[in-house]
C-alpha cells in the first residue's frame, strides 16, 4: 500500500471524519447514561470497574459501526469510489482514557474466492479460476492450490488432484479464515494471500482501488508494468467509469476483455471498530454494503 496515497485519501475524508466525531459525542453521552443505569444493578464492586469499561467500550465500538455504515450510505450516490482503505483514529472528545479507531477496507478491491464456482449451478467459472491461479503465481505460491480450493467449494466429489476432495466442504465459504481448512493452505500461505481476497460482494473488482496483484489477476496480458501504469493513472484521475481504464496506454484492447469483471464503484466494505476504555478493548467487525445490509458481524 502506498503510504502517501493512504494519507491523501484519509485527508480527503476529513469532512466525513468531523461529522462522525460530532455524532460520536452525542452517542458517548447516551452510552454514559446507559452504563450509569446498569451500574446501579450490580453490587460486586471488585469486578465492577472492568465490567463498566468493557460495557462502554462495547457500546462505543458498536456506535463506530453504526456511524461507519452511515458514511457508507453516502458513498452510494457517488459516481465512483476510490477509498481502498483508511484508518481513522477518533481519540479526542470521547472522554478520559477512551479511544476509538475505525478502519474501512474496500471488499471490491479484492478477488472474491467464491467466484471460482458459480453459485447458480456449481460449475467452475474458468475465467475466475485462472485469475486465482495468476494471483497465486504472482505471490509465488503453488498455482495448484487454486484447484484444491475449487474442489473444496464445488458441490461434486470428483477430485482435480489426488486427495483434493477429502473432507471437502463442497459449499461456498462464509469467511476467508475457512481457507485454513483446505489442505495445503498453511498459515504462512494464508497470511500472504488474505489481504487480496474476500468471500463477499458482487464479484466485481473496483479498478480504482484494487492493488497491483489483483489488477494483474484480471488478465494474463496485464504485466506488472501495465498494472503500475493503471495505478499511476488513477492516482491523478480516478476512473469515473470502468471503461476509462481503456484510456491507459497499452490497455486499449485488454480493457475491453476485462470490462465485465470490473467496476468503478464499490458496494461492500469491511468495517473494524476498535474501542478502548481504560485499557479494556472491544472490537466489532462487519462487512456491510452501501445499502447498509450486513453480511458478517463479529464482536470480540
Ligand atoms: Ca467438491
């Protein structure tokens, strides 16, 4: 990730950030009232303080989710989106020893690993499977892993490789962590590929936000140099329409071949809301779309 670029994007969302902070102030007051009320019910004073901190942190983290969702809803009316990821600490004005960090990640910037098997008929999507193989190749991994993953997901039990159907789920993945159960996906492999993959969204890759390996996975004709040129082009002028990628020198005809697999606008985002009150931290994660439909929710 280009650090400068991240900072630039974070700055461009300052207005949204200010709006979030103001709303958070109101939410914090409400949280304090709720916790004060619940506090009265408890008698055990030894664990009371931590319990109170945990309750506050949990409520603030959930509020962070709600506020981020509101921000996403505003993106729905935009012509295009170019927010790949940004982290926004909301340290001020939340009260003493209280911190909230919101992180948004574009799921449309990633390759949807479920797309290699059609949901409608369980057949293999050959184009998507090739993309996954190219992604693995670029990351210097065994491209055969793509076949193991395909067998893990597809409904039939005909192995593409010896043992690749053993204990297979034979169904689409609910989260990317499930990949760890596929034979051959060791932790080191998972850690390397996980930033570039998702199991959510509409299978379209946002050409404004996809990182280099994901752009290269779209076509065998997209070289590393060409992918770098796409990134350089969008930094000065984001693609307001997916077809504009054809304006990048060298992409005139390749752009047409990937037109049905890309978009200029993202719909799904991963929101991580991390609240800390007096050193007690609660994290709420979700994948939410710009219509505020929630696909995944985890509290910890
Ligand atoms: Ca299978």
